[in-house]
């Protein structure tokens, strides 16, 4: 199973430790193609050692290669939204995670899309049963 994990980079580096924990949990269900999302060395400026064109080509190829896409959507992100749209257009199975304890409203474009499985959670410990169900 190949898993594309999506999370906000330029708007969500405060969540990099959370992303790393999610990636570790997802790794028990398959190969996470985007482990770098959880790395603390990536700043809010993103990956500055490569071009935007390189990132686009690489990430779009990974979305095409993945069997599923799991997105942490608590922090709004244009990039994550684009990745979700691409994955949906490719008929990928998609799981969106929204952390209610952060006090942020979920976008209606995510919450209202019946093609996306949206799961709300409060803390990292809530995710394993969600993943067990999604990957079953």
C-alpha cells in the first residue's frame, strides 16, 4: 500500500511534530511517499533547496503513484486542496483528518464533498481506530 500524506507546509509548520506522529502511524499501514512533510527542518518557507516546478512534478507523480491519500486538513492549505482535487480526479481513496481541538472550522469544500471520507479527532490517540477502519 502506497500512502500519500498531505499537510500544510507554508501555513502549518507548527504542526510538523503532529505530522511526524501521523506519518509514523501511517507507516504501519503502508509506505508513506511523503515522509518529509513531518521533518522539522522544513520551514514555513517550504523546501527552499528545490524549485517550485520540481516540487509540483514530484508531488503530482506521488499522488498518481499512491493507492490512497490521507490529508490533515485542520490548517487550510492551497497545496493540500490541490492535492485533494488531483487525487479525487484520479479516483483515489481519500481520508481527511480534522482536529476539532484546534478550534478551526473545516472548509465546506472538504466537509461537503461526499467523495471524501472526513474524520474528526481531538488528539493523536484518536487516529489509530480511524486508520484501522480506513485501511481495512
